[in-house]
C-alpha cells in the first residue's frame, strides 16, 4: 500500500504552531505517514529545529494567513485565500494529500471544506460526528453544524454515522437511535416524528428513539440529532462530568493514592485528546477538526483517525451506502 500523506494545519489552534508541529511529528512516526505542514513557513521551520525529524518525509507549504476565532467564517474563507485551512483543503482537492487535519476555527474549517470539496452525491448538509464523552462505543451526529434540519437530513446523518462507526471505529452493524424526549415513536418534535419512519425504513439497525439517559446507557452506537440539540447534549455532558469529578476531588480531603488514580483514569477516559478530532461527513474530501485547545497528543490521535478513515475507504463507503437509501 502506498504511503499515506496527510496535511496538517500548523497555524490552527490555541497552541499553534508548537504543539501542532510536535504532535504531527509524533503522529507521523507512530503511523508511518508523510506530512505536509501548512502555515507560516518561518514559524514551522523554527519548530522543526526543536525535534528529531530524521527519516521523516515532511513538506512545508507556506500559508501566511490565519483565520482567527472571532472572525466570521464564511467571510474569512472568501477573503483569506492564503489561510492555512483553505490551502490545506486545496492540497487534498488537488490530490497532494489524502486528508487535512485542523485544530483551528471550526466554522471556517467546515466552510473551507464545503467550498473546496463540495458535497458527496446524495448529501444536502455535512455533519460532524464525535464520541459521546468517552462512553464506550457511543457516537453523536450532528453536534453543531446544522441547528435546523429537515427529516431527510437526519436520515442522511444516520447513514453516514452508521457507516463511519462500522468502517472506521470497527463496530459491526451499529445500532442507530434518534435523540428524543421519549422512547415511543410518536414522541419528539415535528421533524423528529417525520424522520422516525424514514430511519425505520432505511437499511439501518434502527432501534428507535433514545432519551437522554439512554445515550449514556449505551442504547445505541449512533445517536442522530440536529446540531442544536446535539451540541447542547454534548456540552451538558462534558460540563457535568467535569463538575462531578471536581466535587469528588474536593469532597475527599485528603485524597489517597487509590482515589487519585481512579479520578485520573476517569478524566483520561473522557479526554477529547483520546480521539483528537471529528470528521466532517458529507463533503467530498477527508477533513478532521479538533478542539482549539488541542495539544500534541490530540494531534497524534487525529492522525490515527485519519489513517483509519483513508484505509477503510470511508468516502467511497458513504457514497455506496447512500445509493440504497
């Protein structure tokens, strides 16, 4: 199999370029890939001098502009044609790289990917999919990209999410559930009620509506939602876990070594750095976007996820899966 080549947005994220470059180097070594580091070339060169890059294939592509977090994403992508995320997407479009990873502006990344790659056939809206808070084998789609949807969008999310979880995450015949306020088919808002029969009729392992507690109890591997409710569910869970662990730490004074070890394992289990980035499904190219506060370990994990997606031919699988929907 030819060596995989992945582009990294070296200017994207709170800790760019130092942590991004460090993670890219570690990831390239662990996963035996070639790298294209995209960003301000002089800054990338400066960071590379701090690391052992012997035997690594690394190309630098200069991209002097960066899209800042406070900028309007659509306007910035149109205006800043030399921004690192835009240039990185163009490298994938032009087949110089097989995937692009960015820890920068999420909205700008999605728009740059959509503008550059276009949508996959049969997809109206792209969506992001993420593991749900470290709970085993549970993923949520969408988590913020589409705050208002139509029933057919939820069907498309379900198909893409199911294929991703099966092909990339290795869960055979994943169970698909629709996030709702009740388990009965007649529960939910108007869009959810209309989407239910579409998912039930599709070639999916559809288990019906899943309530909030069902998400954490593993009732489905793929939780389908609009981006509004999905984002709230994800961030509420993140905040709740963090607050509970903080309260346990403060309540147990002094903390013995055993409890300290348990708390450390729980924090590690729910740490976003374990996955690294979320794929944007539905565009005709592989784009992965991570937290802005990501450090080197998250970049390493993101590279591993990108490699799995490439090797499993994820894009081809989604196109094929949509034909029968």
